C-alpha cells in the first residue's frame, strides 16, 4: 500500500471521529440551552447518534480496509 493511500485512510478515520465529536458537543449544547422538551429530546438523540458514529464508523472503516491474510 502506498504511503499516500494509508495517510488518506487515516485522515478519513480521524475525520469521522472529529465529526462525531463535534456532533456530540452540538447535541450537549442544544440539550443544555433549551427549556422545551422536544428540542431537549432532539439534543439527546443527536448526542447518542454522534457517540455511535464515534464508536462504529472508524472500526468499520478499519475492518473494510484491512489487509487480507496471507495464505
């Protein structure tokens, strides 16, 4: 594998983690700054889905891009 391909893949995994973190922070801010229950539920849902993105997406990308075992 070329060095540039590995770097692009690493940046994709780190970028997905950063996007998930930004989404989680946005959801927490939305939850903390509102007094209406529908928007608070929306903030909680955004936070939980962003945490799922942080946990699932980088692992699935690493699984997809792994080197196949040698026979």
